[in-house]
C-alpha cells in the first residue's frame, strides 16, 4: 500500500515559486504557514512546457536554493483570464495584503518582466494542499 511515507520525493516533480531565490523563499513560507493554497502561471508557458501535472498528483515545492520544503497534492486546476481574477482567488494566492488590488499589481509586474502581460491573458491556476512538510 502506498502511503505518504513510502513515496520517494526524488521521483516527484520539484519546483519553486517566482523568478528569484528571495521570491521562492517568501512564497514557500506562505505555503508552509497555510496562507498560500493556490498559484498561477501564464497559460502559454504551461503549454510551451508541455506540462503534464495532474489533479490528485503529488509535487515538491522547493525554496530558493532548491531545497525541498514540502510535498503538496494538487487538488484543482482551472483557467481564467487575468481580468477575471476575483478577491477569492487573490486571497487564496496568499500574497501581500491578500487583496485583489495587490494581486493584480504584483502579477502584472511579474508578467511584464517577461513581456507576456495582457489583461486578457490566460492563466492556469493550480490549487494544492500541503500533505507533508520536509
């Protein structure tokens, strides 16, 4: 029987948040504190990477030094345009003051750094729950 203790974390997908070690550290701490239960990525990036993440699957979130910090289980995935994000989604992202205004400003700035921002851009949201701190 497979249990969380028998899963070899080395066989799971590993990833970190953001685009800097500092951002990765900050956001994984929000996950560990229970404030962040949702993340998003540009849909175009997801498609370009041919990502095959599956709801129900397990993944490992790392810090800014690629050190595993927790194992999560993906509980939902859905697509929304940037301009369709609401207060509830912003709150589940767990960042800043948890407001939609903060979420919009921070995410617009992030996506603009990569030249992909558009009010109508597709975002892939992934909801997760921590199943094991590492």
